[in-house]
């Protein structure tokens, strides 16, 4: 780091907005040149330097409970993998990765697992975040492709925010939406709760949880009845409209039926529908309230159906727009970090993909087919099918549903390897081998944000203790396994160039993910790489929006409308568990708080776990505002301070996802949600738990 300037241009490691940050050990400021934030930062980003303490960091490898050295730790990891493959086959080894990893880390992990160990079982915590949006994109567009860019949020004359508390979860995007307000611009917020984002709303639809497909099916029917469709766009660029409309009519035949099923005033439903028909410049931004559902993929497609039917895709100020949760969920998708994808936006069943990737990687064959998605993967761990589990940069003992089962599974797994910055996470406590990973500011690489923009994270701090970048750790294990030739990287620039080359390798143009224009970057050019939206090919083209010419990534170039039958949450409340539990982020914390809890300024916003309850429910349950209460499910409990708020619907409560046993010893939000998943995406229904609520 000696040659590095005191302040570097890097990227915030928190949410999927991907803000540019001018960072030094003592200060963080928004980067005015970065297209995502144009100088803005939210409170988490501006407090980044306050979290750079070495307290709690994992400083050395630890092998079977004893501090160790890198050579010993690498040898032990390689030995565990080699023996497991020899005795139980490649499928006995699994990787659980993270949207916090840099793209280069992700790429090397994916290559080692699928190309050399040949296990397909590589999944990521992005499964919990936006895998339903990925599946919806694939069904509609033929690929996991986000058509829009951030500018569209400012250009839209109708902004529909579905299942998104952007004010807290994507604060800088919210600031951009707010700042771009002008006379006549309308905002509709669809959310069972009245959140901080609702402050921007001209219309708040406090929808019954899980009925989003009804609302958007009803919109499609109404648009058809009111001649609000773009028939020409449908005819020239889309398939499946008639079947989709038929399904929508049987699910949501009239605005009155929608109002009843969604528990909304009829005037609100018709106002929303009328505004949608009137305004061609409409963006529907959707996030975890849509994705984290047992019908998340259908919800995404119900939204996209309405945009395709009105020709509002990939146009300035007119698109569906998935807002991703994590800093590099998108980069992980690019390399194949999701179990059902292979690499570089190729699926296992993409024609010729396995052979192409094997030839590119210089290996005989790659894993045979899709691996297990996160919830299924941990079920397999619990059954004893997975003998070696390598977890990187994530804390599944807190973040997956039914955490009691996850902890049991981890305890039963013969070899759990955890790469992390921190030594004492809930997951690290289950590790047989702990590997100290470099943290934000200590490593170099790239991330991709919600608008497909690749940005550099840059190093400005020395490594802490013996921590190493994740790509280096994986490379060392690969070499110890005997795969020297495929893993001779000297730095992240080597990996990035290879990743970029693979994206263009035998790519005839149907795969829109193509960054081969960056494959020949020199080390210096990689070092100074400015934010770039993909695709980046050799030819100069405008990458801000996709599908601008109405050509999609399907085999025939036409988009697909998907018939959607309305499905409600898989586990409705019962007499035994009558309260519906909604979970989500708060403004000043990030995920399981391993980093943000280090800043007292951030902790001050909401210093302890809470339960938001409607005042009439408080009265009915004889609770006391400000006192502690307990939510109990079949899997565990959560203790929090009761906050009375009319912003909750009756019978429903909200709890934050961040606190965990490490901080409170009083339970987890994820103990209140079941392991029910979307049948297409495998994403758990994290927005709809059920519990009892009583005094502590
Ligand atoms: Fe970081 Fe997201 Fe805040 Fe931007 S909006 S500073 S990326 S947490």
C-alpha cells in the first residue's frame, strides 16, 4: 500500500446501489464522479471509516480450534476436499458464497468448484436476496438482464415502488428519486407497511401481504379492457399474451375483485390503474418485498407482463427495474455464483455451454448439472450428504430461515470451513477451519451494482494480521489440490481479464452479458478502471439500457409474457401462530451487523431489536409500548421492544433482520420464518413468517 494515495476512489461495500466513495482510513466521502451516487452517500456509507477497527478481526488461520499457519490451513482444506471427493464423490463438497465477495473472488471459487472439483453445489446468499428477480428476468427476457439504469428512476413520470423501502434499503437511490421530483411526477408505493419511502408517495397501497400478483394481474386485465395496451409492441416483440391475459382474468377479473383480495379501497386500485395507463414513462422498481416470497418469481413476472404489454421496457424512464440488495449480487450472477447457473450467464442447459466452459478453463469436464439451492443445500448438510462445506463472507447461522435447523446442520457437517473477516460470528462458531479474509479497504477487485455498472473496490489499508484476499485463499487451495495450471493468478487483474474473456468466448451475441471489451486491460488500466455499465464489447455502443430495439435474449429474440395464477403465502397464520411477521432492514444497519455495529453513530438510530405493532393489537394483546415482548414460532423466538405504530396493518408485525444471538442472546428474526421457498427461484419466503406475540 505504500505507493497508494492517502485517499482512493472505491465503492461502498453495503447495498446494491454501489456508490462511489473517496476513502481514507479517517474519512469517507461521496465520489462526485461516480455515476451511481454523484457525490451522495447515505449514513452507512459516510460512517464506513468508523467501522475500520481491528477489534474482533480474525488475525490468523485456525485449524480444529488452534491458531495455525497458512500452509497448514491450506493443506488441511485441500486434504478434506480430496478425501471427501475420493470417498463420497464430488457432490459431497459444497460452497456457500456471498454477495459481499468481489467478482474476482466469486469467479475463482466458481471455477474451482464446477471446473476442477466438479461439484455443482455452489450457491450464494444472493439466493435470499434477488434470485426471484433473476428467474423472472430469465423467463421473460431469456436472460438475467436488467433493462434499466438509475437515470430512468429520475426520468419516470410515474414511479411505482413495489415491495421496496428504498428510503432505508437503497437510500441514495431514494435521494435521487426525491431530488428529481417535479410537478406532475407521481409516485405509487405498494407495501403492507407505511415506511419512510411512503413519504414520497402520492398513493400508498397498503396491500394484504402476498397479493402483489393479484394487483398486477388485475392491472393487465384493466389495461386490456381500457385499450391501454401497446398492441403493436406485443405483436412485434412478444409471445404469450393471450394465455397470460386469460390467466390474469381468472385470477383478478375486475378492480372490485382486486380491491377485495388485496384488501385495498377500490378508489386506490382504480387510481393506480388509471395512472399506469395514462403515463408511458413508468418505472416499476421492485425489491425484496417482491422477491422474498414463495411466489416471488411470479410476482416479478406479473410486473414485467404489464411493462411488456405496454411496450415499456428498456426505454428512457420506462422499464421494470429490480433493485438488488447486496453490493455484488450482480457480479456473483455474472460469474455463475447461483447453483442453477454455470458461468458467464450460461446455464447448464445452454446449448454447448458445458463443453465451451470446460475448453475455456482447460479442464476435461465441468460439473454435470445444476446444484442445490441454498435451502436445499443446507437440508443436504443436515442429512449428512455434504461432508465438506466451505462458507465465504456470509453468516447463514443467522440469515437463513429456520436457523435452529441451520445450526444443527452445521454442527453435524464433518468439515465446515469458514472464510471471514471476523473471528466470532454465529457461523464461525461452527467452523472446523477458520480462514482470515481481507476486509473492505484491504483488497482490490470489482463489484457490479443494480444498473449493471462495474466499479472498482480499491485497497487503501494494509492487510490486518495474516488476513488474505479470498481469491488468494481459493487459489492456494486449488494449487494444493494439484490444479496449478488453472490457478496461476498473480493478482485480481489476471482474474478479471479471464472473466472478461470468458464472457466473450464463442459468444455469438445472444448472451447479452459480454464484457470482452475489458479483456485486454493492462494492470494499470485495471487499476484506474472507471465505472462501466455492461455490456462492454469492442464496438462503442450505449449500454445504459437493454432491449432498446425490442430484441430480447430468447432463441427467437422475442420476450415472453408468463401466465400467472395468483398464489398466496405458503404458510398462512393459524390459531396456534396468529400473527404475520414481516422482516426487513433498518436504515443504519447492514445484514448481521458484523461491521455496522462497530459504529456507535449507526447504533444510535435504533439501538436495540424492536417489534412494530399496530396500537389496536397492542391493546388486544395487553402489551405495553416500550416494554419487551416475545414473538415465538415453531422454530424459535425473538425478543424486542414494542413500538406502537399505525403504519402496521392489524394482525401483522415488523421486525428488523439485523440483531442476532451474538448481540442480544434473545433470538433472531429468521427463527420466525419457515424454509418455504419459491418453486422456481428457491428463494425463501422471508417476508411472511407467523408467530405468537406476548409479553416477555
Ligand atoms: Fe452504500 Fe448503499 Fe448507502 Fe450507497 S446507498 S452509501 S451503496 S449503503
